[in-house]
C-alpha cells in the first residue's frame, strides 16, 4: 500500500504505510514470508533513497503478482509509459529495469514487435 501510495504521489499515506512495515520489521520474528521480505527490501530501498515507486510497483505487477494478465492492452501501454516517465534521469539499474518492465508490458499487450524494440 505504501508503494502504491508513493507511486500515486500521496506522500502522507505512503509514509503511514511504510511506518507499519518498519514496525513489523522490528518484531522479534525470524521466519518472515516472501512477501514480507519483499516489503522489507522495498522499505530499505526507500530509506536509502534508491526507490522509484512507479518502477517498483510495475515490476511487482509484472514479475511478482502477474496482475498484468488482467489488464487491457491500453492499460499495459499506459503503464509502460508511466514507467518510462518515472525513470527519466534515474540510475543505470533503474533504466535497465525500466526497459525490461516496459518490454514485458508490451509483450502482455500482444505487441511483441514493440517489446523487442524496447528490449534491444
């Protein structure tokens, strides 16, 4: 929720949700699930100032939850455009990840030709 709020530009809601993640991280528990470990990694990236919320959200949608299977081609292309905009001036690793995510969006949209152009 903190990631989605950050991607939407709602800093107050994002902060409140990331605070909850921090509180959970501090609990004396060792066997955290995969989704919890991912939330902690996103929190750490945010704390280090390396988080691009839109890119991270899109990566999660494409690679982790496969939400993109339920999106229309127009929605997928819009997501690809948002990722491109969000990563302008980003780090090299963000640029590489953005190309991959954008290509995935176009592939899911059924536009393999554009996906290949983006990926190469």
